C-alpha cells in the first residue's frame, strides 16, 4: 500500500529502505486469515511497527491533516486489538482490525515519512539483528517523552488525548506497558555493549529519517538514550535524577526528557514518596478501560482494497524504476 520497501543485504549485513513510485500496487488484497498462523513474536513485532508508523507519521515534520487523521485511527486500533491478536491468534476480529491498522498506518506515514524510532532501528537491526518492528518499538516511548518537551510538543499532547490518554506521559507509559505484555525487548542489557559500540549506534542512527523528527536529536541525547537502554547509567553517581525520583535498582529505565529519568519497577513508577503510581493498563477505546477477553468472531470475508495514485501523492525522494 506504500511506496516504500525494505531490502536486506545478508552478505554485507545491511538492511535499508528504498522508495519508488513504482512500488504503489494497482490492487492489494488484505486477507486476515493469512495472519492466523503468524507466531506470536511476529504478531508482536509487526504490530508495534504499525504503531511506530502511525505515531511517527503523525509527529513528522512533514505531517498533514489527512495523514494525521489516518495515524490516529491506526494507532487506536493497535492499542485496542494488538494484544488480543497476540494472546489469541485465532481472534478473527483482532486479526481483521490489525490488518486494517497496518494499511491505514501505511497511508499515514507514506507522505510525512517516519522519524527518530525508525532511524535508530536500522543499526539495531543491521548490527544486532533485532527484528525491525521490535527495534522501532524499543525507542518509541523514549521519543514520545522527548518530543512532548520540545518543538511541536502540543501535537504530541493532542495525539495522546485523541487516543484517550490524559497526556503524552500516559501515552508513553502505555507503549512501554504494551511492549512488556507482548514480550518485546525493552532494553539492550543482554548485549553488554561497550562505550565504543554505543558510539557506533549513535553515529549510524543519524539516518536521514532522524531529521524528520520535530525535536532536533543531538548525539548527546542519543548517547544517553542508548546508555540508559544498556544500563550504563545505572550507577547512582552517574544519574541526573529529577526531584522526587530515586536511583534505579531494577526494571527498565524511562526517559522523561533529554536530561531526566524516572524508573519503572514491577510495581510501577517509583517516586521517593511512600505511595507508588500504578503501571497503566493498555487502553481499549480509552485509557481507562482494560483489555477485555473476547470470544472468537464470525468468519469475515476477504477484503480487497484498491489503491489510487490520484489519492496518494508521490514521495519527494525517488529512485529510478
């Protein structure tokens, strides 16, 4: 449904996107039944990639109203149906809605293009072989927090509220919680990265897509993010914690802005006060409703979607057909 393809060069260990107007299909058949046998890990990874497409397309510097509407619709479907499809692969309604989300998110980012999470995903996939979608999702909640505190922050807040969340922080919390429930990677601790390897990630993350991000992402910000993900900043003496937060002892570390960190523990966010803030549930329509358990739906007909070049403008970046 898009003008973008991703090619893998296994001989040289590279994976990169290419863009061509010739990639637009004359017709696309979207059949949810073909996804019933997808392994749960593939469902999770491709699903979080759909969410990345929608959210990055929304806040991209190239955003526009039609794509914004599509992005909100697709992201809402992911929050509502991805875990259901992961938990019960034969859930026909969930599979149908995730196929819908995938198509709509593709339309949402084709013009604006993806941004920071996709830029960072390429070295994570090329060097450390983290599946593409999982690599995108790894940094998505971090960039929600960063973009909510810089240029264009009001758009991130608007997106969060449109999806039923109180604010951008709650949106980031829900993304992190969804990754945990899906068994997706939430850090890089197991890779035991050294400083030189972190520096390499920072360098290669400066992919052109990074410059679509509404907030300028500096090398210092990338270095700190990757250091947090690898737990290189876990020592108390190296942390610049905001007032009201304690140093992490376990669990995944969350970023609240380029210089501030809070912690997620198995019991939720851990402030210095005696009370603990609960870890948010994944929304189902709104941020307050937990995921329901649904029985199987009636079999749905195959959906045939006809694309039109008149409705999808060509990308400004081209390769010759």
